[in-house]
């Protein structure tokens, strides 16, 4: 193996796979691909390797053989190099033959140097974690709405917030237009679902009433033929519905929660809101000091590290969408974007993430932070519980890199805690 420094934070690692190991890769490639060859005199998939090589060349099985031997060979070379490699390598084949084996060359990037001056005592603007009565009442109203029941109104006209079932037909210049007619349409008055003052003009009507409603389409309307056009809708009211809210009393508290009184329910809501605001305040503080750290840190960041982080963000997005039964092609179709636009959108955030990670890692190094066996074990417990996978099985399916990354995450969190704990409120 040979390691050459190409330029700052970029190295070339040249490493070999001997002929014996390469032969195992070729044999693997042959067994994987032999069914794809039609050789006269042999049933498909039954031709000997030597016969296929005679017909298609000795290199016919090389590519899959490279893929077979490369992971272990590169991993060993990377470890022996002693380099702190931070991104996926670019690997090429220099030489390959059945009698000499393979010579690979990997272009790798190492962790760039991080220049830090002072990182303790950074400033931040505190965020209030106070909860007022209006916020509590708003949460109670949500509970009321969630536990309301819909009743049919027969003894009064339409009011704001009512749900109305109606028939309508729209006309422009006295002519019906496409998409302007519906029967048994459900409309919440005040929702602004309809254009202009359509909904307001229905207030005061009763079941069975009909009315001509006059409106004007907006200039930015999606249908070109209707932009800024005055229109008349013939409307008939068929049904009026309204939400009946439960009273905010002790019975309500007992019905919707584990508490017996409304005051206990309010106290619980206050506690949850306060917890959420305290977490938000903590996040704002963290972001403030991390932003200052990023701006102060001197890092000659290679583009490949940003690209790799963007790739990871896109993979995470794709996995999240797949878990919800969606896919990237559908997302691009409905948003009118593409993979290049998505990468551009993520790039700034990715660069900040990488810079912050490098700076925090440097702080951890300067402070001598380490991850204890107990801390690492506790992280495995959390992952096991989060994914409902037995810890023993988790240890077998996680790669060595993933296990090492857990330890790195722990020391980075310790650095962040130091940064936050030492920060000074403005």
C-alpha cells in the first residue's frame, strides 16, 4: 500500500488485491452472471467459465469481481493509512489481471483543520418561556372543537362558522362556465374557500332560500378566461349545520382527560405548553451559539463533504416519503421541481451542518471529551427501543462505522453542551 499527499486534505491511496483473492471475486462474478450467456453446445447457465471467457474475453467477469473484493480491501487500506477520511472515496482500477490481481487507487479527503479562537462565553438572546391564559384557552378550544358534535339547524338563518349544504351554478356574461356548477356542496362560512364575498352574502339565508350572489374573480385566478371577470351564482340553501361545543366544566375535563376538574386540566395544559416553550428556548439558544461558532471557525471545507451531506439529506427524505407510501418522482411531479433544484435547496443547510460538526468535533478534541462504554451502551438501548429491535440483534446488523459514529455523536453532544452551558445572555 502507498499513500501520497495530492494537496491539502486530499490523498491518494494505492492498494492491491492479490491474484488468489481476485480469483475468488471472479468466481463469484461467474456464478452470478453465467445464466446471462448463450454459448453454442451448452445449456444456458451451464457453460464453464473458461469457455465463456474464450468467447467474450478474459475481462468479462472483472467488474463484478472488483465490486466483490473492493469493500474489504479498501477498508483495510483505509485503516492502515492512518488517515481520518471524511467522505466516500473515488476509486479507480489501475491494473487488473488474473495472474497478478488488481491494483486500486482511491482518492480520499481527510478531516480539514479547524481554526478556533475562543468558543466559550458566546452570546445569545433569551427567549421567554412564559405561558399566558390566552394560550391555555386556545388549547381548551381545540379540545372543545375535537369533542364537539354536529347538529342540524332548522330554527335560524345562516351564521358565520356554520356548515352549509348548497347547490350552485355560476355564470359569466350570462353563460355558464366550466367548473362553476355543483350540487350538495359543503361549505364552511368564513373559511374563504370561495372567491370574493361569496360566503358573506349567504349569511342570513335560511334552508330553502335561493339567491343570486354577485362576485368578481381575482386577477390572479388560475383559469385565464375567468381572471378579473364579474360572475353571478344562483345559489339554493339545502341544509345548515353547526358545531355544538361542550361546556368547559368538570364533566368535560373528566370526559376528555384523566383529570377530574377543569382546573386540573388547565394546569396540565399549562405544564405541557411550558415544557414545549422551554424546549423551543433551548433550541433557539443552541442555534444562536452554533451560528456564532460556524462564523468564527476557520475551515477550508472540501465540496465533497457538502455533497455527501446533501446526498444523506435526500436519502433521508426519500426514506421518510417511502414510509408514508410516497416516492420522489411523485414529489417532483407535484412540486414542479427536480433533483438538481432539491440539491441546491439543501446545499446551504448541508454546509452549515458540516461546518458545525467539524467545529464541535474540534472542541471535543481540545477538551479531551470521550464516550464511555456506559454512554455508548445507553445509546444502543435508545436505538433498540426506538426501532423495537432487540439489542443483541441490533449489535449484529450495525456496521463498524455506524458503531463508531455513535461514539462520535456522544462527544459532539458533549461539546455542544459545553458551548450552551457557557453561553452568556445578552
